[in-house]
C-alpha cells in the first residue's frame, strides 16, 4: 500500500463492483479474495478496496449501511490519469 489513505467501500456484490471499476473505469485489480468478496484496486496513484457485505470478514458493529444507496454523506474525489 503506497497511499496514506485507501478507502474501503462496502458493496452488495463485489464481482459486479469490481467489473465496474476495472472494465468501465480502467482500474487494475492488485489482488482479490473472491471467496471473501474482497478486492484491492489501483489506477495511477489511486487505490481503493471493495468489501462485500455479509461475506468474509466483517467489522460491522452497527456501522455498515443497511439500505441503498450506500455512501450517503460521504464524497470521495479520485484523481486518475
């Protein structure tokens, strides 16, 4: 991990989210654990993680989003080449 901050996004379907970021936006998958619904992605200096809700490890403690759309109240700007 080269960046000081790497956001981890909770998603409902890691495979579909990974396809969006990689196939549509051009991110590369640095590594993933499909059985856990996890992927670490990179494009230029931008890095982010995807973590599927209710699959693999969970740090919930009541903080995971419960209804769509997720990420309300959070804005993320990603600078890429």
